[in-house]
């Protein structure tokens, strides 16, 4: 194995002159189509414990999916209590053993799954910062101990090992659910930089970047401060994100403009019960830290449509929005059954529906993305 190499990413995730191991993951001898846990040197969870990634190989494939897991967020005593703070071998085994690691977009037997025969990377979520932070040794009121909000910095380390492991790739899909959906968007610029000329497509499941008032300015400002987003997302966005208390749509537009030939897709439903509660912590200027006031389904839908309208000028942005209150679709058994209205009401009649698997396949196979739903 070659020696570790010193490198720095443009977003400053690891700081100047930070040494990162860039040696390929030792995949020789790994069984095909089987999940294996790989510790990554320097990657840590919110509690400071070591962590790693899951690898599931198809030696015959030149395509790679990087999947970022969800699991809430940590920004006050209530949310941090429910957010996983560690992920090692035991968590990996319980999360991906048996059928749990073969559902939804991981189902290799599903003919409707556009990535069924790809290589898979599973990125766990244990940093509490939607995979977007770089604020080690942080403190949160009411939460004991120092918090390692280093999700973005972890991804930097993962990419340094992943890229040389898969030479000759023709396509990469960066995706994730919930916190991982937000993370897939937040980490897109550094992922695209890491893979260079290899096209990296983006698919965000249930991580909508609404702006104020739907995602309150006070909550956005708290995220920037708590998680160190000024060193990650905002650093990548630069002058295109002038307001750290209302940056989300600006950051999305920045990425859409920077990568005009790449499809960026969002999956969500009109009454997402989890994200509407998460955004509810911003009610009354973030006055309630423990009992949020969830957005109503009507308000949440308005936020989705407001975001859609603000990126409408960019044909590489699209969304699959369906009527429901569920949360996430890619990682579970409903992946094959979810459908959205093709706009029958607007068309003056029943225009039919489209399956999520069909919409995802179009994005992945053709590199184009459409708007489906209300």
C-alpha cells in the first residue's frame, strides 16, 4: 500500500495541511454482492468514536452508488437524544444484515431498480449534522459532552479512499435519505471535484432545501453556527450565498449553475411527517427548543412548490412529489410502489401517474430529470 498523502479540499473540510489516507480500499478477496464494513482512518462519530463505511461490490460494474443514511439531526437536547452518536461494526451488522441490506434501491434482484447491478457504498449517519458539518468539539445546550459535527469532513476522508478504489468508472450516483438527502446535496460539490471527469448524478430523498419562512431563518442560522457550515456548504457556495440565515435555495442554485449538465432530483411527499416536524423547531423565531410546531401539510407543500419555482429556470433540476405523509422512499420496500400524479388536475383531466422507479431510472439512465406531482 502507498503512503498516506497530504491533501486539502476546496471547502476546507479538514483544514490546511491535513493528512488524509488516499490508499485504495483493500477490496481484493471481498465477496461480490455482499456487504462488508470498512473502517476509515480519521472518520469519527458525534461521540468521538471511530466509524467507517459499507462496501458492496459488483466486480463487473463500472458504476458506483454512494448512499448517505438518514437519522435525524442534533441541534438541541430533544433532537440530539434521538440522533445516533455512534456507528461501528455492531451497528453496521444490525443495519445491513439479511434483508435489511437488500431492500429498495439496494435490491439487486429488482428489474425496476436502475442501479441493481452497480457497486454500492453505504455512508452511515452518526455526526448529527446532516453530513454537512465541520465543527469538532462543539457544545449544545442541554447535551453533555463535546459534539463532533464532522460529517462533511468524514465524507472528504471517504472520498479519498473511494475514488482510487474504483478506477475507470463511467458514472456515479450520490444519493441519500432524510439527513442523507440533505447531505447528498451538501456534499455534491466536493464529490464532483473528487471524481473529476466522471459524471456524478445527484438524487435527494426527503431532504428539501426550502428557504424562509418554511425553513425559518433562525433555524438556518443555528445550523450554520452549530455545525460549522461556514466552512463547508457556505465555503463551497461563496458569494452566491450572501446570507447565512437564508442560504438553502442560494446553495442549490449555485450547484445547478456550476454543473448544468448534471441531473439533480428531489423525492418528497406533500406532508412529510418527519421533515415538517424538523422544520417546526423554527416556529416563533425558534422560541421552543423542545416542542416543535410542525408545518401543516398545506404549508409544507407550499414550501416544496416555492423551492421548485425558484429553480425552475434550471432544466437540470426536477422533483418527484407525491401525496402522502410518509418519510423516505429509496431505502425501503415501498420503492417499487410509490407513484405520483402526472398533473391530471392541471391538464383538465386524468393524466395518469408515474412510478418512482420509472422516474429514477430516467434520471440515471438518460441524465434528464422532470417534475412530477403537484
